């Protein structure tokens, strides 16, 4: 009886969410360079503030079916006294 | 000033050939000189959709291999003056033509025609590479289903890396009733996911089946159908006109709503 008022997720919403996830994975898998470029961009951005161990930098996809997160592990050697100007 | 447009999709059966025939008919009826090139070698179909299957003497592979001149292989449409078809070979396979040969062929057609519409085979292999080789622009056809949209995304990526910067999307076989019920992805969902320009929406229409049975594309002006109108609108957008999108919304009737409520209850 009360099921009448409980809203069931529409199948189009399920389709849209599944598509978004699968495309994220497809696009990443098809663009191995993207990860490398992203690493380089992060190194440049962060190095203004901290000195990092570039070799130890790691990116990883974390999360479950619904939520995906890009988790970065950035080993820091030291913190700069003030932000370096971008050259 | 002529333009070659490839109609592609990744997934088969979503309506590339139907779109090619109808856009060709629409452009020709607006007074342009149009040639349809069936690049689906080995699985020729555009001829039957156009109702021109009985007139084929030579085909695309014959032209490429030098067995006949281009002019001899072109079939003139029986209804529209400026409309021609270059049929695919049925007994050969996709490797009998190279992308370079396709590009040469399309360039040669450009000397005579305003629009060259290339009907692309399904897949991402050689047939796809051949079909896009001579094209200036790309139209991607999808249906509002997960697998078709996923394949469209892959194709968009491949097109981008081949230098096609602004492909247009045609969403085919939309079922307004299912969209209203929340059981089919809507246009904004699909556009948001694919991040691509929308060229048109074609409803799922039984008239497409009828017109394909007869070999008379729905976009022929004598035909009155939503799908035909949608294709004519896409043709006008291809020409640069701003055409409002058809209102395809259909709402569930009171009885359908009640029935659903009882079923889910
Ligand atoms: N808008 C539509 N409404 C109903 N049926 C359609 C529609 N578009 C295409 N079809 C049907 O779907 C099938 C596949 O279409 P086709 O154009 O041959 O696809 P493709 O060339 O992408 O393989 C055909 O039987 C065609 O009649
Ligand atoms: Mg086809």
C-alpha cells in the first residue's frame, strides 16, 4: 500500500548514471597519455608551494559504482617559505 | 563550395542508412545537387532504401579499380533531379578500397556535386576509416540507448583525433511516450554526456518502416510524417538555417498513469 508513495528510480536515471561511469572508464583507458599529462600538470602546479618527490607521485581511481574519485598520493619533501613565481 | 559529409555511428542498426537516404532526398528537393555514396562495402543497403536496386550496373569498387568511369556507376534518382547514388559493391569486402582511394573519389565527386553524403558502415575498422577519409564534416547517429551512446562517444573520440572538430549529433528513434515515463534517456541527458552539438531528433516512426518497404524515403515531400519532417529540418540545419526543434513531447494519459500506479502499488 505505502509502496504507492515511494518513488522508484526511473530507468532513464539508471541509464544516465551507468553511462557516465562507463564513459569515464572508456575515455581514461583510451587515453593513457592523459594520466601522464595530468601528472605533469599537477607537478607544475604544486611545486610552486612544496617540493615534491616526483617519482613517488601516484594517481588512482577510487570509489564504488556510483561515485568515482581521483585520488593522488603526493610525497612532499619540504614546504617552500613562499610561493615560487611561475616562470 | 561543395561539402562531403560522413554519416557514422559505431553501432549498427541505429539509422545511418535511413538518415543518409532521407537527408539526401531533403537536400535534393531543396534544389541542391547531391550524391549518396554507400561506403558499406559487402553489405550494400542504401540502394534498397532508396528504391534504386534494380538500376545498378557498376559499383564503387568498379570505379576504384578502373573497370568503369565514375559517371557510369552513378545512378540517377527516379524522383528528384539532382539526386544520385554511388552503390557499394556487394561481393567484395572493406579492404578492397583504401582511404586514399576514397578521398580521391570524394574529391572527384566534389567537382560536380554540392553535397556528398557518405553512408558509413558500423564499426571502427577499415570501413570506418574509408568512409571518413574524404569527408569535411561528420554526423553521428545514435539512439537513446546506453550501448549506442557509448559507441557514439568512442566514434566522437576517433573523429576528433582525425581532425573533425565539430561533429553534429542526430538522435534517432526517440520514443516520446517512454521519455515522458522516465524510461528513455532524454535529449538533454544525451547532449550533456556526449558534449556535442545537436543537429536533430528523429522520433521512432512506423512510417520509416513503411517507406523503407516501398523504397520511398520519408523525407520525400509527398510524404507526411514526423520522421520525414525531422529529417527535412536536419537538412535545413546542415545548410546553416536556424530551425526550431520539433516538439515531440507526449504525455501519459490519465488512464496510463492510473494503470502504472496500480501496477507499481
Ligand atoms: N526513426 C525510425 N523509426 C522507425 N524505424 C527506424 C527509424 N530509423 C531507422 N529505423 C529502422 O531501423 C533499422 C536500421 O536502420 P538503418 O538505417 O539500416 O541503420 P544502420 O544503417 O545504422 O545500420 C531499419 O529497419 C530502419 O527501417
Ligand atoms: Mg547501414
